[in-house]
């Protein structure tokens, strides 16, 4: 019988999700070994886990290399993959926010310069407000942009807000709350209907017990 392929995001989030799956009975002892392997199969051969970069999880799921996976809502909103979103796991909570220098004052008379790596989320958010913007695509250290005058504001993930505060920035608007979601390949939901349903229900039960 073919194994169900499960894409886990590398890092703390993926480890938390695997712990939930293990507690639900979907364990894979091999995954706890400290080696450099990326693919791990359960003892009964019915599950196969693999670690991938968080932003790549929806790609693996959409294209069928993974049957199910866990991805942040930010990634799903940014890339809009053609997958089923089955469950909000209620972990990895943070928010997508607009932030600016503490003395920033906006003016609708000029185009707002927005630095972000989440260009689609930023564009959709400001389009909904009817605001003219100039998006500046950056891949890291987004906080530098308003400090150095490259942008007026940034759109980025905010967890504690400590990094913003240390750089004399502050969140001024929440774009959308973010958390980890269980997603599934559409064809796999037919082929592995019972297996995916069992995993879904087991995780949902754990979420409700929190």
C-alpha cells in the first residue's frame, strides 16, 4: 500500500506539528534520530514524513509530491496554492502587520512606499483600502527600509514586536492574523480519503483540547 506523504516545515513549527501527530498515534521513531536525512518512514510503512523549507510546503502539496502538509497562513495568502485548507492548528500564531517609524504620519496625497517580501498580501490589503502604493520587494532585514528612507512603511510578520521596538518602529495596522494550517492535495483527498480524514480528525481533537 502506498504511504501517505506528509510535508513538515523545518524548524520549531514542524517539530510542534510532529509532536501533535505523534500524540495522535501517527508516530515515526526514525524522525527523532539526529542525522541529516530529510525523509522518514513509519515502522508500518503507511506514513512518510519529510522536512522542507516552510515556504515550499504548499508547492509540494499542490503538485502532489506531498499528500498533506502544514503551512503558515501567510504563505497560503501570498502564493494562493490550489490546495484544500483543512484545519487551523492554532499554533505558530503571529500577525501580518504594517509597521512604520514611531513618528510616521501618513498622507493620502502621495503614493505610499511599502517594503515587504509579501508583495501579494501587501498589494491586496492596500487595494482593499483604495490606497495607491509603490511596492518595494525585499528578501530580508525589512526593518531597515523605513530607517534608511527606502520606504514609508513595511508589511511583515510580527510576533512579539521586540525587533520593531529596538529599531524605533511600531506596528500601526494589523493586516491579518497568522497561524499554521493543515493543507491537502486535492487528488490525494480522494485517493487517501480515509487516511487524511483520520489525521484531520485526530489533529482537530487535539486543537479542541488545548
